[in-house]
C-alpha cells in the first residue's frame, strides 16, 4: 500500500463559519453534523459543530496547532475516532479548537486543529463533551456530490 505524503497547512485554514454545519437534538445528548464539497470538509465541519456545542466558536482564537492522526475500518468509524481524538486533545491540553484541516487516505485520517487554552470568562463553555458516540453515526454523499458527516456527542 503506497501512502502519499500529507502536507497539512501550517497556518489555520478556511474560516469554518463560512461553510455548513449544524446541531440536532437527541434525548439528553446533542448531534453534530458537518457538510462539505469533500468528505474531508464534512469532517472538518463536524468538528466545528462539536465546538459549537461547547461555546461560540468565534470566541476561540486559532493560536496553537495540534496534530492528530487516527484510523478506522470505514468512514463512519473514522469520524468517530476523529471526534474522540479531538475531545481527548481538548481535555488533556485544556484547549478549545476553532479551525481544522483534514486529509483522509484509505482508512487513515491526518489532521490538524488550531485553538487556544480555555479562558472561562471569555469562552463561557456551556458543556463539556465526554465523547462521540455511535448513535446516528453516518457519512454519506448526496446525489449532488455534497458530503454529510454526523453523530451524537455525549455531554
């Protein structure tokens, strides 16, 4: 299996507020959904939606980057692993993220997240995400080519 060298941007990529993401209710938890022209953008948008569960993403300055890589046997479980890797990085580093870059090759995701340490007064986090779940986990490509990446996160 040949792997292509992945070159993620060193500086924060596109402003995710200009693309598509949303939240959906699910019992006591919250669903996150990202849309994009590519599967990678949909994954980035799902991560941005996850940020939107915790706080207003516009309050987070993308000062520091964190590299993340994960694997999954299929696209849906790869999204699950990606979001859980982000939850882990936020928890262990005491950070919130507001920008994301993702490259997916085969069943491997190489990503980078930009953010800053949590500032309770400025960020005013509403909830802490415990992790992504398998509930309503779905990756799909619509007939128009648009991708959707979604799952429910445990809060």
